[in-house]
């Protein structure tokens, strides 16, 4: 399909390839695009309005909540809860999931999201983003249950992210490749810019927070020391997961946020961060593991579960797994 095709047209063309489609899913992706435009508008003028800084409270993870965090969370919920496509929403910013209010029609999908990833970078004008994934509801009855969210990663029906940077991009997959759309502010539309993204099998970039070196497990130190000795890769680390994964998706390489002596279970959230990114990277030909098993084979046991993440080009991830097993 030609570059410049709108998100709406692209999704409709994809829908027509599946005669059994009802159009609900198409509308839901479009609604996510609209919410992303609203957030992008505020991000673009964040230094001009009173939307920077802390709110004075902490979220469920004990992290200080930025004003823009709170704004993005509210925008996505308010933009999606009334549409009739969702049964419930869970957000990294909320302790519990949020059923769609009873005065709105309830649909068959479940949405999980990190409404504003990289919020610690907001005040210094570094790229931030929104991450999301969608499941089909499994429970019956009028109200969604916790079990609808605690599904294995293999049950994901759609995942994506929006990156708010020098341009705003929406990248998503429904299991038929990964496609990227760039927001043209002059017409207010997401236009196809990256169709059927495929990762190289090996990349020249590695991405990890080396500030944690002293608390890394031995295999992590050995792998990074080996990279530096061979001088085959360059370090790039933004500190916003969306930005680091976006670069890895387009250019290849490896991103690591492993467990360490302080956080053996990892720091990233399985449902809101690891699942969506693993789904996208695998759709583009890459791999995603927690060090022991494939990320998408995991089944969460709680809403805010954490996980290590080793993700990127196929050969790079395989190389890391050899270090973990002691076969370097």
C-alpha cells in the first residue's frame, strides 16, 4: 500500500481481507488513534501550559505521578470507555482495573495500557510514549473479571505503541505484520510511513542501563563486557522504553532490562510493557525472552506483575541466552 495511506483506510483494507470481521476492532484502533492525537497535542505544548511537573501523589508502583501521566490516563479512558468496544481497561497508573461504566455499552475486548511511558523524561523534552495491548474477553456475565486480564501473552489480538518525539508515530500489529503511521499535523491524520516492518537478524546497537552494573547478575556483566571487548556494537540508551524499542525495531540490535540482585523479578511490567513490545518485536522477526522463557508464553498471576526483558534481533537474543546458560 502506498505511503500516505491514512490509518483509517489501512485498517479498513485489512478488515476486508477477513469477511468474518464485524468492524468493532477496526473502530477500536481508530479510537486509540484519536486518543493519541489528543495526548500528542498536549505533549507538543507541554512547556507552554501548566501540564509539566509532579501531581504530588504516587502511583501503585510507588512512583511519583507526573501531571502529563494523569492527563494521558484520563484521555485514553474517556476516549475509549463509551465506544461499546471494550469491557474493561487496566492501566499502569491504576491499582485495579476499571470496568466500563454500566451506562455505556460493553464490548468484547480488554485493553491494557501504559498511558505515558518515560514520564521521568517529560521535563527534559525526551521522547515519551503510550503502550497498549488488547485481549478478547473470556468471562461471561455483565462485568469483566480479573481473569480477563491475566491471559497468556499468546492470547494477545493486538498490540502497539505511540511515540511522541520529533514526530508522533503509531505502530501496531494485529498478527499480520507490524505497521507504522506518522501523524501529519497539517491534516491531523496518521499516514502510513512504515509498512510491514522487518528487523535485521543481527544489529549493531545494544541498549541497557549501565548505571545498574554493580547490581547485575554475573552473566549480564560478562555479556556487556564481551560486547565492549569485541567493539561490534554501540551503546544507545534513552531511558524511555518506547523510544529504545522503537529504535531496536527499526535498526535491530538488543535491548535488555534483566533481573538483578536488587530486583530479581525485573522492573518492567509484564502486562503493560513486556507483552506489547514482545508481540510487536516477534511480528517483525525478532525474539523476546525473560532469560528463561519466551515472554509471550508467560501467564501473569497479578495485574502489576514485573518481568525481566531481553528483546531484539533474533541472533542477538540467542547470543544473550547462551551467556545465561553459561555457554559463551
